């Protein structure tokens, strides 16, 4: 899952949100110095990624993309699934997506001393360009895919995946909806064990 899903799946727990968000920017066990609840967020993130990567529905989504994008298919699915979460946000949350995004930015800025350098670098862009709320639009997703393609030095061709989104929109939406219900249940179980 991508940024928005990891934030949502922290179930409104500030420390879990921080850990869950920064986990991709932390290598190995380089988090021992952090508070326990943030470590729990990192653990949660890694469990979400493992559950997602091994889920049959996610694999089904990835198969639609694999021939063209190969090992980038999972990254693309993470982004596309965030689109469906953002687009259908009101089905999942009583707080608006804009309010959630604003709260997240304030939370991260308030805890900047705990954040990896790379997260500190991208925070202004997340806020200024409204990354999270822009996932709800085709233009926002296209921008994200173009940016990811640039990060791979144009090797991934991820910018073309906007066409795949249009072509398989209903299938991807159905995959996401069924999968995400299971993922929510899975994350609640993990959080209850903390």
C-alpha cells in the first residue's frame, strides 16, 4: 500500500501514523532509538506490506500490469489502490480527506525531530502539492506516476499506467474494495496485540 493507506490503517493513533509513514525510509533495524509506539508503527507497516504482497487479489491486480511493467507492477498497484481509497474516502472515514491530510502534515511537523532526513525533505512537497488528497483525481495519480517514472530514470515507464487505470478501472476498483476490507481487519488484529 502507498502513503494514504498506511496513514489510514494506523487507525487514528498518532504514534502509529508516524511509524507507519516513516517505515519505508528506515533501513533494517535502524529505528531502535525511537519510542515504542513509533516502533510499533514501523512493525505495522512491514506487516501491511507483507500481507499485501502475498494476497491473491493484489496478485490478480498486478497480473494486469506485469507484462509491461515487470517488477514495478507492485509499486503501481500501491499507487492505484491509494487512488481508490482517496476517491472513496467518505466510505472509510468520518473525517474529510482534506482535514485528514492537514492533520497529518501538522502531526509530522510537530514531530520533525523523530523523522528521517528524507521524510523531512519531502514534507513540504506533500503539503504544497497536496499529495494525499490529489490521489483522488486522475491528474493527481498521473502526476505521481510521472514522478515515479522519473525516479527510475524513465526505465519503469510507470507514467503509462494511467492508461491501464482507465482501461481496467472497474476491475482495479473491485479488487481494491474486497482486498481493503480484509486489510482493515488484519491491521486491527495487529494493533490489538500491541
